C-alpha cells in the first residue's frame, strides 16, 4: 500500500511538471510604422489631390507577427491635433466643414509576416452625393495592430486640394 501511494504521488508530480511546459515568449512589443523608407507616402505636409489615386507606401514591422492596419482620413479644419504628430505644417484659417472628405478602411496583412511593405492604391473621389469635397487641411491617420493586439499609430497633417 505504501509503495502504491508513493507511485501515485510520483505520477501526480510527473504530470504536474510535464504540464508546466515552457510557454512561448509573450509578445510585449508594439509594432512599428516606418515612413523613412524610400518613396514613403504620404508624409506630413504632403498634398493629395481629389480625383486622383495615390499609393500608400509604408513599412510595417513586428517582433512576432503583424495583424492588420487601418487608414482614417478626416478634416482638420478646426486645427485639432493627434499626439503622434511631430511636424508642424502651414495650416489654412479655421473653417467650418461643408462637404468634408472622410475615408476609414481596415486592411488585413497576410498571415505569418513580421514585415510588410504596403503597396495600397487609394482612389480619392472629387465629390459625393452632397457635392464637391472641401479642400484644405486633413489628417491621414495610420493604425497598425499586431496579432497579439498591440497597436501603433501615426497621425500626419496633409493638404487635400482640387487641381
């Protein structure tokens, strides 16, 4: 009986130690948005034109695995700011929006990548059902999320104009 108890205790301890396998390293790092690569676009103070397309060019990186990114383009007619902005651009006078342009879209990054260079073509229309879009100061906001849920943002001040 004593031997049987000892065997059960040893088996129990063996099960406990085997179930405590090393966990994979926990991802504690935010991904990065690199706009210093060659031909990166847009950058702060760049101009985007209504009725034209442009290519979003940025390099996204993560220490484990990238997840997705989103783009948010919205007016900055009231001169609000995002904490990620570093560059000061020449702003137009404050104005009230009449027909402001708004673009919000999410994009998946192919599975398993630690680095991804965008080559996303974005078409900017001239108008919508409410009329021609207001030109002037806008924000181009990029948000990048890794598979673990960590995120990084870049807010850029841009001009959006009509030719």
